[in-house]
C-alpha cells in the first residue's frame, strides 16, 4: 500500500511539473535543417524540459517571414538575420536581439573560375546572382566599398535576383551566385562541379559579413519579469543544445532528420551541413559581440544609394537575457 501511495504521489508530482511547464513558441527562419540543430537538440535531449519549458519549434520557408509571424502573435521568439531584423525595427516593429549563437557568417559568392575571376575587382562586367528580401545588403555594401556600380552599366555588375536554388550558376545564367558555406555551395558540388572549377569569396573575409540567425523578441515583452525569466531559461537551454551539437555533429544531424516532417533532407547533406554550421557557432557563448554588431550596422549603412537602414539603430540588442542565462 505504501509503495502504491509513493508511486501515486510521484506520478502526481510529475504531472504537476509537466502542467507547470511554460510554453514557448520558436519560429525558425527557414525549413528544418542543421542550420537550427541547437534548438532541435535542446528539445530532443530534454534541455528545455529541464528548464521547465514546453517549446514548440515552427519551421520556416520561402513564404514565411519571422518578423511578420512574431508581429502577428504567432511566436514568442524568432530567428532572423540582423539586416532583416534591423530593417523591421526601423520600419516600426521593435525587434530586439537577446542572443547571438552564430559568431560567423556563412555567406559567400561562388563563381566559375573560367570566367577569369580571381579577385573581387574582377567581378566588374559580370552577372551575379543575389538573394533579396534583406539578404542583398551585404553584397551592395561590398560593391559600394569597391566602387563597383550594381546597375549593369559598363564596369559594373549585373545583379540577377536569385531564387533558392543554384540553377543560375549551373545553367551559366550567372558568373557567380550567392551561396552559404553549409548549403548551396555543396549543392553545386553535388551537381557534378569540382571545387577546382570554382572560386569563392566569403563575406567574412571581405569585411562585410553581417550577423545571421540571431534570437529576437518583441521589445515590450522584455519589461515583463515572467517573460524575461522564460527567455533566460530558453537561451540557456538553447546554447546548451548548440554546444552539444558542436561536439556531437553527426548525432545532431540525425536529430534534425528525425524532426524533418517533409522527408526532404538527406543524411549525407545534413551531416555535412552540421559540420559547417559548427564552425559558425564556434566561439559564441550566446552573448552578442558588440564589435560584430557594429560591423553589421556599418555594413548596412554603407549599402549604396538604397541602404537597408538610414540611421544608427537604438535599443536593437540587449545583454539583459544572456547576462542571467550564462552566469
């Protein structure tokens, strides 16, 4: 009888704990893939549960803008690239960066070597595939710093609005395309192209990299102590997930695959992607580096005649959460 009572009490305690878990909805910037492994790992390994959180992860896609989702109340926290987040803020949506798991940028240009491109200055009179929707600004800033027009005029570059595939390069519609170190570059190689046929320029190396995949919330929510406490626990568990993923790359990729409801991802691609992603999150404990932030802002302000932001942002980031989460 005593054993039964103890068991019943334990079960009741567990049920109460489960009921007491705080709900958090996270909106990803893109589809389920190793780019977001840290969050899936934190869910799979029970790190969120240990922090008393019930986390729902919503995949993104080409028709999903994280800023619009959080503005409409569809998420408590979103992942976004800083150019997009700062543009949203200047337009009146008060997004705030509360953590920055990605230390480095994975963005680069991938070009055909046989076009004669050996250095950035050789991009003149070439056709370049560029992602838009806020992702074009590092490229425009880079060209501006080189004094290369982007209007297709002589001595300038012709910008091709690039979709979410590598066809413009493979079909020779473009001399170069935008790629991520962990994704599209490998799609080019998978299509039968050899690395020796290509030349790449990493934005990080060119000094125009902007911060990617930061954690953002609505500014007014940070004044709520209960919300602040939830975000402290969320960031702490998420960073634990990221460091686990860095140290267990292949296992993290398999966790991502387990969460891919579309079945579109492959084991080979996700393991390879996770290996590259680990290089980008390495060196970050989750706290935003002010120098990285300022470089991003300077890059965006220097984006030519149509910059993504027109003035220095105020209040766009805080250490309010990471100071508590990481101590």
